[in-house]
């Protein structure tokens, strides 16, 4: 009788462990997708900030030239 219970129990444990592994893999895939979206957003923000920095630098250079020409 004990021999019949043990294989059924081990099958249930294996099934449960496979379910847990599947769930964790699903979460991992979701996290990777979210990281890719965040990376693209950061890249776009970086490019925008770089362009803004260039605009500010050009504006400051023009202001400095104007101040020097007034002296």
C-alpha cells in the first residue's frame, strides 16, 4: 500500500515544482521585457537631454560673445 502512495506523491511534487518553475520563468520574461522598454525610454531621454545640453551651450556661447562685444 505504501508503494502506491509514494509514486503518486512524487508525481504531485514534480508537477508542483514544474508549475513553480514555469511561473518564475514567466515572471523573468516579463521583467526582461520591462527592462527593454525602460532601456528604450532611457535612450530616448538621453538623446533629448544631449540635444538640450547642446542648445544651452550654444545659447551660453552667444550670450558670452554678446557680453564681450559690448565691453
